[in-house]
């Protein structure tokens, strides 16, 4: 099969689409990626990619075509400019692509408008569109705009619906998305599928037995943005600082990182909260070895809680107990399979109490990590993901052909 993948982010940026495309090539498919210039999350485009360089290259068998893009900035205006620069540039570039792709595979993290170039191509040449949705819009925009009644939010919502409705089939990374897509974007059930993200199976090699260093180490890995409610973690730590000895390790970068550091300094919590910034993928195993408990938190006042954060799969693969401030299907998976303790998003007092419970009675919860690892093996491996992906791409082609009859 000849597959056109449309995604704003690709290697050397570290996103799961890299592994997916390379695996498709290994499985005998011809894969072209229409992407932008690498700059996530720093906003700095490497010198190797400036002034028209490396716009057409092969990486591990994947044909990578890059469009112009303005580096992102950590504010609403800067991110909007970044998003639009890719969408416009790639929409022009698609006119120069081969016209014989069998399917357009849109890998949507954020923003949803990254799909526009792929949908223009598909409409122009009458090609099926398979849409993999990892973030839901306009919910992700709500975190930044914080006003559902604003003209900008309403425009984004309408545009998001138009983009989603053009897909022949939409795969959703969380079962919690289904009702949202039916009610908000009016997508019928027969065009929705469940396709959870996978995690690196190498994490299965991590010894799930903790090394006792005398304290409990809580580790948060991933994007440090507004939606992740790092402030809630910091406030929970403040409630415990005078009674217990523990540490919280925050590994990642994002729009809230500097504010989080200021809050820790202001509250005199430097002894308890350590920031590492963004670290390369090959260092993640060391942080999982350090972790006694892994943290997953999201804001309370957003439907973004419908997502199943990819970090949850990684925590499970690493065999680590989870402490989650989540709602919806993510919480259901963790609680129903005894993988960790959960609180409602935004409940700082309960979060601090669950941290206390882990600190004082850790041995009681060791099996949570073992349970998570077993659930991962049955549901979140790359092999399971790829089999479902191929099946759903085939379904999208079948649905497309059905419309033309």
C-alpha cells in the first residue's frame, strides 16, 4: 500500500508517529510523510533544516517531505502562528505530491488544523482519509482560551467539526472520546473506532522491584503544560512538606514549566520538587528505575480528561504503581485493573492524602505495578496497535469506496 501520512511533527522530534511509519515500511508499505520543520518543544529550528535544507529526505525507509514552518513560541499567539504556518505551507506543498497514494493517514496530536493539507489532497484527488485522533479539539484550545463564549473559541469549534467530518473513518485513542464526537461533532458511530496508543515494550525490561533509598520517589514524565495541572501536584506537596520525607521528580518541558518553578521557589519546596526539563527518550528508563510511583494529572474543568494520556501506558509497561488525578475512562482503567490510586482532577487535598498513603504504606501497593504491566501486555503493545491500525485503514478505504458507489 502507498500511504501519505500528514502530521506536523516528525523525527528528530520524538513522537510515536516515527515508530508507526518505520514499522509500516518494515511491513512492506511505501510511506511518505508530509510534515513541518523540527522545532518542538523549544521553538528553535536546527541549522540543518534552515534555508531550504533537508526538505526531501529518506529516514529509515520513510520518505519525509518538509514544509515551511515558523518555530513555536510558549504563548497563544506564538503557537497560533506556528500552527497556521504549517497548515498553509503544507497545503501548498500537497499540490506537488504524487497522485497515486492509496490512503491519506492523518495523525492528529495538536492542532486539528494540521489535517487541512491532507484533506485538501484527498478531496482534490478523491482519496480515502483515515484520521487518528490523539487530542480532541476544540477542548485542547479551551485550556488556552478559557472562554467558550468567545468568538475565537466558537470559530475553532466550528472549524474542528468541519475538519473531523471530512474523514472517512476516525480512530480515537480513548473510549471516552466516542460520546464527545457524536454529540459535539456529529460523527456517527459507524465512522468511529477505538485505537489506544502503545508504549515502548523496552520498558518491560525495567525491574519493577524498587530500590529502597529510604524515601518514596514520585515521578511525573511528559508535557508540563497548563492542562497537566502541575500546580495541583505542587500544592499537594506543600500539604505534606512538614510531616514526611519524599521527593517529586518532574521530567519534561512545556508552557507551565517556568511558572511551576516559580511556585516551588515561592513555597520553599526545593527540597521536595526537582525539575529535569525535557530529556531524550533514551534516558527515560533511568527515570522509571528511580520511580516508586508515577504521577498522571489533568485539569478538572475540561473534557480533556476524556483522553487516555500516553504516559499511563508507559507507566504500566514499566511496572510502576500510578497515582492519577484523572476522570473518565483513564480513571476506570486504572481503578478497575488495580493499577494505582486515583483522585478526582483538582482535588489537591485528596491527592496529598493518596501521596501520604503511598509514602507510609508503600509495600501494600507493590502489586499495582505488576497489575499494570500485565494489562499493558494485553492491550497496549506495538504489535496490537499495528494490527488494529491496518484493519482500520482498510475499513476507511472500504467506507470511502462505498460512498462512491
